[in-house]
């Protein structure tokens, strides 16, 4: 039997499209909120659609899930991928509908997009460039290309080295973050056609 990818189910919206995309690139997926399944998984994917607060509260409502993810990722070394709000949840805190604690895996805060050019619309919606940072070139999962974005809040990362890629929407926005065996992308791989499927395929092969 191949590796098991645990797709965390906490009522976050885009679950089935992410599951379908993972299966298309050959993953064996278990959709789960069971801490025991998470502890046994080879890889973990945390999706997310909606507000930071709603997603954070939904995740915390699933008993033992955060603890199991933390144990499997930081003690067990399992590769982890956060998608859209799943990436934002890695932050220390989110400022959407008041202040809400995040997972605190990557230092920073999730704030409203405030373009320097007033003609630029929010939300940031549609196809845009993913430009890897110089220190992230050659990363095993993330490469440059075009991906599909849909968000009104962005991850303001505290430490430059945790930013893997940027995009531009009336000013620079973080497109991807990462540290060790953790990576998060602001865009939607499951909506990003060949580029997104290639990223998911690379995640399945990733040995950080």
C-alpha cells in the first residue's frame, strides 16, 4: 500500500475539489478529522475557504486534531501542505472579524489586502504570477508559474526567510510560505490546472 495523505476535514469548504485533485496525481487520500488517522498519515494537507476566524474556530472544534497534526509534523516529520486559508492558519494570528489566534507555526499576521493603487480591486481574484524568492529557487515543491488566487486577506510574514514566493496585486503579496517540512500556498492548486496539479505531484514526492 502506498503512502496515505490525510486531508483534514473541519468543514472548510473546498475539501472535495482538493481531494479530487490529489487523487488525479495518484495520491491515496483519507478525508479525516480523526487524530489517530492524522498521527499515522504519511503526509497532511490542510485546506481552507472562508474567513480566518471561521476556519480557526472550526479546526479547534475538532477535538485533538491540532495536537495530532503538530505531533505528526514536528515530531514525526511528515510533510505538510496548507492551502489558501489553510496556509493562513499557519500564522500567529488573523485579523479578520477581530483578532483570532492561528496555529503559530510561522510567525506573522493575516491582514486585509490594502493595495497601494486604489484602482486595484479586492478581493484578489483570478490568475496571477507565483514568483519564488531567491532563497527558495530550487525548492522541491514550489516553482514559478501562474496560479489561481481568491482572497481578501494576506499573510504578512515576520521573517523574510519563511516566504517562499510572492505575487503582485497593487503591491507585493505573499504567495507561499515554508519552513522545514511545512509549506503553505495562498493560491488554489486544485483550481490552477496543470501548474496546480504539478505542485501537488511534487508535494507527494517531497522528502524534506
